[in-house]
């Protein structure tokens, strides 16, 4: 992999400085995220977006990548996540993995396992995470700022106060790569299969890791998009940097990832944040903001005031306009992610020339790297039939 600088000092204060977090900052109420707003806010109309994930309701489109085969594969990639996530919905109103953490674990033993050193315990957790399927794994101390103040019940339409058990001390952040080849077909229903696959892998690894820790006699809570904001936690856990497209950019898979997490009381050694030139590159690149069809990605400097209340205030960062973005998804009946496809960090890093390109991005030659990226047509959309072939 290419050069990375580990940041000294506390990971928490690193984020304070990186995002210039103001004293007025408050934990985010998940009721206000754009997906939950589409359940209660008349301004956000999901039309046929969600129902298209049931194949009996899909509507084929003339554009390529939106036919019966494409929707069939996309919806199949979501199948496991949907079935497990909504298993108890009729009784409890839980949508696990999205508004609520998973409750799939079976009971642990009456006694806790004897722990080796902190270093060895941490090594074993990381080894197990990788074996279970994580592409990258990092650890941070629990920073309450990223835990949602409330989650949202899609059954009762009410926000509910959210607090993790007081014993939780750490979070294990898991990176699940999405499919690079499929990402080239975005936006399309077919391309949406890479997202579905990412969620299914996340569900598998996070719930298995939580069960492993439970089996050792410790507390563990498996989580995907629910409970806490994954991106700042993943930065604290040393898994990547924050990009203009509002996503985590990892050194191994770029932004083409999903993030899962396991909260635990198991004593672990936290990682340190890393830098590998993303912030400086994003300052000049703007490929995602140029490519976004609805201009939802800022071309300007990071700001502490978000475009609307679906994003955090009092934290200075590039913020995607979630209202504009979701409206585009609704129009297509699938998720978009053009900002992942075109990002120069979205590469197959098993190829040496791609690793070299990213070294260039972290050097004074970054403008040349950006120029080359266009010239060589990286990030160009491919037709669905190219992928099927
Ligand atoms: S997902 Fe698509 S619409 Fe949303 S910000 Fe990215 S490029 Fe724009
Ligand atoms: S496309 Fe360019 S500006 Fe946007 S996140 Fe990727 S590197 Fe940063």
C-alpha cells in the first residue's frame, strides 16, 4: 500500500481540529436523516423508491441497466439484509441495521474468558474480523459525539432516546469493500447490486464478530447505519480520511466501501488516525462535484452550516446536500454513487500503476494525477451489458 502518516496524540482531539467542532455541536437525531425524513416529512417524497426493492413492484426503464435482469440482481443482493433487518418489525418496529442495532446474538457463557495482553487481545479480534470477511479493521475508544441522540421508529413514527449501555468502551470498525467492476455501471439498477452486496457482507461480518465477542463472555452490539455515525468513528479508528463527496476514503479501496461496527466492553488497544493526502487532493480535484448530476456536492470550502437539517451543524466539513441527492435517487428508483464511481481513489489497488497514481495524488504532482485520471478515462461509466458480458 502507499505511504500513510499516523497521527500522534488523541484521536478525539484530532477530529476536533480536523472538523473545527464548535461548542454548540450536539449529537445528531437520526429522525432527521434523509431516509427517515422520507417516512415523516412531506417535503421528501420517496414515490416508488422503496417499493422497487420488491420485484413485484419494479418498473423497467428504457435506459440501459434498468431491465428485469438488473432489478432482479439488485433486489437479490439486498434480500438477506432486508429479511434479517425486518425480522421483528411487525412486533417491535425495529429495522435492524438501519434504525436499530442487531439482536440476532444468542446468549454468551456465564464466565468471561481469560484475556491475554491488550496487544494480543486486539490482535486476535483483528485476526478474527479479517477471517470473517472484513477488508480492513480498526478500533477506536467510544466517542459519544457520534452516537445518535435519538433513533426513529418507522412503525410509530416517533424519535426514541438512544443510549448505548454505559459499559461500552470501544467500537470495532469494519470495512467491507463493494464490487469495483459493478461500480463502473453506476448509476443503474444493476450498479445498485454492489451496494446490496456491501450491506449483506457487513451484516455477516458484524453479527458474527459480535457473536464471537459474546461467546468470550463480553458485551457486543453489531451495527450498520443505525446507532452511530460510522464515518467519523472510522476516521478515529485509522481507516481513512474524509472526502469532498462526504464519504470515507480508505487507502485500500478508496470510497467504494461500506462500514459496519461492533460496540463492545472488551478491553482493546485503539488505532490512530491516518493521513495519505486526501484532504489536499480533494481541495483541487472536484471530480465528484463536477460529475454529480444534481450539484449536491459542494465545490466550495468546507463549511459549518449544512445545506439542510439532514446533516450535522457546528462541524466544518464538506457536506452533501442530502435533499438534492435523495431526490435524484427517487427519480431513478435506485441509489446513485456516481461520486464513488468517478473518484480517482476508486481503483483496483492490486495493480501497481494504480498504487503509483495514488502516490502521485499525495505529492506536489497531484494536479498531474487528476489530469491523467481524466485522460485515461478512469471513472467513465460502463454499460450494463459490458458487465453482464
Ligand atoms: S450519490 Fe449521486 S446524486 Fe448523490 S451526491 Fe453522489 S453523485 Fe450526487
Ligand atoms: S472525486 Fe476528487 S474531490 Fe471528490 S472525493 Fe474523490 S478525490 Fe475528493
